[in-house]
C-alpha cells in the first residue's frame, strides 16, 4: 500500500476559475500563468485543462519545452526571457516568445542575432522596481529593436506591485505611467495580474495574466476566494496512521513544545515538511479530520504531524485528514503559517501522489 499523502487536483474547478476570468475580462486575451509546475498543481495537466487560454506564461526553458513536447501549440511566453546566447536555438526551435526586461538582453541580440523570427514582450518598470526598462527609455529601446533583423511582433507589458489592495492608489499611478510610456506605440499591451483584473478594471487592456486565482486562492486582501467566486483546485489530504492515548503533562513531538493539558487522544498523520507541508506551521493550525475541524499540535516533523483529537474521540487509523482545499481554504492555512497561498501550493512535492479529477 502506498503512503496516503495525496493531492487531489480538481480540473473542473480549474476550468471554473478560468471561466470566472473570462467573465471578468471579457474584452481581453488571457495568458494563463502556469510557471512553477502550474503553481504546484502539475504543469502539463494544468495546461491541458486550460486549453482555451490564448497563451501560457512560464519561467524556465524546461517548462516551455515540456509543454511543446506534450503537444501544446499555443503561444508560450518566457517571463524572464533568455539568459544567454545558448538559449537562442531552443527559443527559436520551440517557437517561444521572450520577455525583454534589461539592456543586456538587447546587447546580446545585437551581438548574436537568433535564427528565425522572435516575438518579444517589452517589460516596462512602472514602479515595481524589479525588472523592466524605465519609461523614459522605452522609445530608445524600441528603436534598437527596430534595427535588428528577426524581431517579430512586439508587445508591451508591466507588473503591478500593490494590486492586491483595492484601497492602494499605487496601482492607479502605475497604470498612468504605463499608459503614458506606451502612448502612440504599436503593440498589444498587458498589465493586469489576478488581483488587478478583478479590482482594477482599467488595467485589463489587451491581455490579462492571471496566476493565483486560477488555482482557487484569493488574490485580494480581505476578500475570500469563495466571495470572489473561485473554487479550490488542490485538496491536500492524508490519513491517520496512529491514534495514541496520552496523559496530562505528556509532551508531544520534537522539543516537547506542546504539553497535553489533560488525558487525550493524539492522532499522527502521514505528512510533513518533507512533503511540502510548512514546517513553521504552529500548534493550532487547522486541519479537517473526517470533515470536522481540529488542529495540529507540536512541531511539524519531516514525515508526520500530530493532531488534537479531543473533539473527535471516535477518530481512528485510516481516517482522512485534509490539510487544505475543500472545506479548508488554503488562504486560511497560509495566513496561520505566516506566508501566502503561492508558497504553500508551490511547496507540495513529488513525495505526494497526485490524483487528477475531471
């Protein structure tokens, strides 16, 4: 019998979330962001479920090649572009788009022009201050590209820093900077991420680039995924492999950090930080046992967590434990762990068996 840690991936929920995006941004084309192994959900399976997307956004050549070799003929965009001239044969051979965000990339194109035609997305730094060309430099950058052979379609993009907060006017500032920097320029434009396409309608433009909302987590502060009409795609679950009776004063787990306040049953579930469950999850982190909420106690181990079963005296070996997903939003778990749903989802690794449901 295989270890019971399972990630159930509900592809119908993924498609539902995609339809929610299409409804919210009906006048825009959709680049589905499936980098980081589809935010931990499985790159190729996620891509197949999102066949209606107009493009896919990934970061690594390995991700792009995996999609192409799995039969994908959609537009695929390398969100960090290329890293050296040795990438050019693969970029051209697999027909990939690249994001240009730094003058060193254009220097490389001028020294070593790639074979074939290269479609590019020019990234403008409107205030994220991470990647992108300064708005004042956009015209000169486009002039350099115009002098190069083999540059095909040019698209314009930027990235928003604070779109998750609908009360923060910084998004309006970035939008204005982007519109001013691209005024009079040819090329489709892209600005909105998940948060912006829901909360900032003016940012939707020609392309939207949803990521986290595809997977059923909320991209907005103080708004739940359910309130936004999103459904969880991943349910991470395992089973109890032991139920032990402990006495008042007994310490549980490494370091003896948690002490039983009374005689009680403690469950042991087969999952831990070696599977991607957050090691820093505190005692009191919610889990579901047989669909009923309780919490973990003690430190998270590599392979196991301990669970307070005082509210469920009949729980036994083999009973299901849900760590997040249906009935327990990943956003709630992430908040209790002091992190974000992105990290929680991306951390699940191949020690966990993935079951795909349509």
